[in-house]
C-alpha cells in the first residue's frame, strides 16, 4: 500500500522555532526546517494528527492545499476557487478564513478573507446548488491564507483554534502566559533534566499557575491536546476518525501511567490570595492538583520546601509599567534565592534586562521570546552560588560601580523605546562618564555557527585617549568599564569584543583587526543580517543608521534603487524588503560586497533584480546609464584606497551629489548621509536642487541622543 506524504507548516511564537524543530522531529516528522515564526515539515496524516495532539509548542498545524499567484483580488479569488472544495467541506458545513499578509499589494486582511470565502462558497454553490455558512468560532474547516508579495499559500488549519488552548484553563490572572510559551520556558530552563534528576519546581510568583500546571503535565506525559473538545480536522471531509481514536487511546494510557507515577514536587507561591485560588481551580481541571502545593506567600519569605534539596525556580514576574520602573521586586527575589537556594537553577522572564540583573545572580543564557506581542527575555542563571563565591562575583571597584549604575540607568531609559520599536541591537553607553570614554553596543544574536552563540554579545569601542593620560591609567579605566558591562549584562569575557576607535581612512576600516572568522546573525525589522564582532573595526551594521534604513524601506516600493558606498548592503536589504523592483549595490571592497550578497540572499533577494557591483563610486556613476527612483549615498569622510582616487567628503561632495543627480529620475529622491562633524553643504547644491536636511529627532535614534552630530542626512530632489 502506498502511503501518502504531505507537506505541513506548524506556526509558533517567534523564538520557539528551534525548539519546535526538535519536538516535531521527535514526533516522527520528516524534512523538518525552521522558518520565521514556524516550522516546515512533511509526513503522513498520522504525523499531523500526532502534532495536533502532542505538540506543546506549536500554535497551529496547517496543511497547504494550493499555492498560486495573487497580485490582485481577482487573481486571489480565481486561485482559491480552483481548489476542489467538495473534497474538503460538506455543502451544509461551516467555514472560516484567516489571512496573514507580508509585503502584499493586498493590504487589508479582511478583504482577503472575504474574497477567499466567496471563492469557496461560489465553487460549492455552483457544483451543488447549496452554499456553506460562516462560523468564526468553531467551523467545520478553518482556512488560512498567507500572502507574501504576489504569492498566496492557502492551507487547511487542522488545529481549528490555537493549540495553546489546552482545555484546562477556566480562570486566569491579569497577565496570563500562553501555554505553549510556558512549555518553551520550561524547556529552555532545563526542567526535563531537573525532573529526571529528582529535582523540584518552584514558581514564587505563580499567578494562575500556567508554568506549574504545564510542567506537571509535561512530567506526567499528558498530551497537551488531550482535554480539548475541538480540532479543525474534526469537520474535514477526509477526517480519519479511526486513526484519531487510536492516537487518543494511546494518549489516555500514557497519561494514566504518568499521573500515577507523578511525585508532589511542584510548589506554587504568590502574594495574591485570589491568584492562588485561580491556580488551584485550573490545576483541578488539568488533573494535576494532587501533585502541586499552593500557598499564599511573599517572595521575601520564600523557603525551600521540606523534603526537597534541589531543583528549578522559574517564574514570570509581573511586568506592568509600575513594576517595570522598580527593581525592588527582583532585588528581593534575588536576596531570598541567594540566602536559601544554594545550588538551585533559576530562570526568570522579564521585559527589561536590568530587572533580571537586579537579582545579583550570574547569567548563564538569555533567550528572546514573545508573550503575545510583548517581546521579553528568558534569563537563565547559573546555579545559585555559596555566599563566598557570590561575594567574589559581585565585587566591583568604585569606578566600575559608577559605570554599572549608569548602564542600568540607560537600560531603564531605553526599555520602552526598544519594546515599541522592536530594537534588539542598540547602543547602551556612549562615554556617558567622560573618564570612561568608550561606546558599548549590544547585539542580540539570533543564530550563529554554534547553538551557544545565540543571546547577548557586547561590542566595546574604546575612544582613543589623549596622549596626556598615562597608558596605565587608560588600561585601568577600560578594564573597569569591561568588568562593569560584564556584570550588568551577566556575560563572560569571551562575549565582549573590545576595540580601540581612532580616526580611520576607508582603507584602514576595511583592514582586519582579528582573524577569528566568527560570524553571527541578528534581526532588524524581521530581516536576518550577518555580523562579525571581532575581525573588523565595524561589525557590519551601523546602528546609528537605523532610522535612515527604515525611511529608505518605506520609500522603496516599486522603485529602482541604488546603494552607493554600500558597505555590507544592509540598506539594500531593507529597500528590497520594502518592495523595490530592482536593487543595485556598489562598493569598492570585494569583501564587503560578498558580505552584502550574503545578507541579500539570506532574506530571499538574489538574481538579476539585485545587482552587486565592485567599483569606485564616482567612476561607476560616470559609466552607468540607468536611472533610479531612489538613491542612497553614504560616503566616508576620507578615503585613500589604492584602487580609487583619493576622496574627501567636504571637498568632493558637490561633485558626488551632481553625479548622483544625473542618475536620478526627474521625480526621484537622493538620500545623502555622511558623518563628518564639520560638514557644510556647498551653497551651489542648495541653489541647484531642492534640499531638505533631516531634523535631529528624525535622523538620530534614541540610543544615540548623546551624540547628535554622529551623522547628517539630506533629502535632495530635482527642482520642478
């Protein structure tokens, strides 16, 4: 008998993709590979059924039915109608449609949902004379349409409703955590290993009990979907009830064995009596109430339970605006843990790094997760040390303590802005204390050559000290600054890249500082960007240009764009993501041009529509015949490369701008940027073209406010 293998896609919150890959592989899935906020896999229908029943991490399990061009509403309708809907939905059945749009010409999800619904209804009505009805709550089939640019993927949602809805939650607190996120936290925190070694689990701020209940069900081998009354596959015409019943029987047997063997090693504490009552009720429905001890308790009174020697403390402390501005909660929790929980593992969720650091514990690992739309961090700490070891870890010199305090202050100030703007790489310190003259940039690595590369890295650039300051004093101050940064961010020394920043020519900037060849990836606005923190003076990403890149992305739709002095091509990637129909990336360095090609390819941009040209910019402009609707030009202050003519931005910018304008369409835009602090635009340029300088608040991001002259930006157009 031939067994049919089908492609599937499991959606999940961002940050859970790699965990979901491992889980689906363990469930028997094939061809498993991650995507943004999801995982592709293939297998028999039994594999998809098992994923619906057993996945603790997935949000939905989708089965693609069709892929087609959908440049407009009519094409979308035609593609959806072409599916044989009689094979999937009874005429008297019900349906619902969900839509997700990504850089599509169709910009309204409700319109997309309506056109797909109309296509299904019309196809069935024309075939049988009857039409199905709409049920947005629990339809017989739920469809998911995903539009990326002009392509549509139309899928059957086998889960029907989000899989984090396990069926046990009858009440929740003010800020509930989704159940699949709770499972990800437990896996990242090492709960399966702790449980296998006989350890206990304590949540000192348990709220409605999500972490403890999911941990207990995980330990008892209870299928997360066992208590659900509804799945989207139930109303599908091809639903195999016999197959499903077999999986359910197996799950019930495993749950019965697991619950019988489960030990009472789960402890929930909260200062809110109402929250404890809610947690008890939820645990009762979830079938794990017998193994969880619930008590009303303040974190200052947190104790190791009797009969327990070691385990894991994990919690999702509240993070409303009031608590986010006050580290007291975390300091008190840290004091209790350090006083009484020697040897225990600790993992906390927080939206602000400074909160976790306030515990005084040493960070082992940090993961970026999303609780709904809220970006948060899971901070996993090293086992709580004995007091003598703790004292050695926390000791800082008075100077280092000043730097540490300033860093914490800066992190608090940047917290709301970072969350609102979804910024994961930023400047945390910029010579705020004159005697500690350096910049500290933070990079949140999402991927690297090794799994352990993920998490925070620091890039410290010491500003070259005046010759009047003794070298010994300079070294001492730099050492104190690095020590402070390591403690505030709880990072080992090998996660700190240290460089000295002195005036550089463009040629010197291209020269290697090191030869580690250590490459990592970060995220900017949903794009993957490749960085090297050690080998070059710069990392591959100019953080101060963040607002410029975002503006270019907004301007790029449908345009032919040109990126000059392109460096690693990040602006080209942003413009391509903004819908540019063609990108041309020009740089003199073969190294950086190859880097730019990698950045473009990593985000799906390659081929003839994305040209990369190694050339001197002025010579290229003289030879180019094509015109562009959008040009970005960010020249160096000085350049004395052997491959090109010497360049001085103050002396030569007029010639450069005029060359750019000759390649600009009549209604096009040149965005001209440079970082020469004494730059003065030629009066002739101002007279011959329409020039608007960006105001400081538009061009300088919040994390660079201390240095408003770091660059200047001009919009230049042809006069009408």
